[in-house]
């Protein structure tokens, strides 16, 4: 299951109440409520804009299942919608610096890699960390020592 913005939180909440869900992706959303003190047993991926980077640190601290955090640099919240492809005045007022098609491509690749691994059992190098093909992506697992200072300092 996956969702964007409030739908991202909804996908996380659904995992808490329905064990039939095997994995979830939350795109540019802050987790809230009882999720901050509860672990979600399913593997999860969080795809974040520059605006939302670090906003889920408290939630990530309690995670025990596989967790991936994908930060797409040069993005705002609006980049994770179809507005990213519109351009025009939106490009100067609401969107980040990343090209809209490139932003979509980064999402597609990482979403597919995650669901392929956890729903189909197919491995993908895109989940192993940053790669040269997508230099605008920073990626780590919630338990990774390469994670941002906000997480690593909270764990020490």
C-alpha cells in the first residue's frame, strides 16, 4: 500500500490494523498520533522532499522492521504530485528545482524496487543505498549509520 501526503499517513495507519498488508510507502508525509509510539510491523519506505526531511525522526526511532528513507533533493511537497509536470508559474512559486520528469522517475524507480523486494521477492540495487544514476537521491535505512545527523544523534 502507498499514499502521498495525508494518504501516506493513512497507509501507515492501515498497516497497524491490517496484517494482510505486506509493505507500505509513505510519500512526503509526517506520521502522527499513536504511530509515534508504536512500531508498524511491515517494511516501510518514506520518500521525502527537502521540506519534510527529518520530520519522521521520532517515528523512525521505534521502527524494527526494514525501513528505507529516500530524500529527493531539490523538491518541495508539490513535486510529489502531478503539479511537478505542469511547470509554468508553479515552477517558480511552488516547486523545487528538480525537473518534474526527473522527480517522477526517481519515485517510480524507488517505489518499484521496494515493492518488488517485499511483494515479489525480487532484489534491486536501488535499495542498497545511493547510486550514481540518481545523484539527487539520498537514501538510507532507519538503522543505518549513514543516516542524517538528526537520526544518528538521537540514537546515541
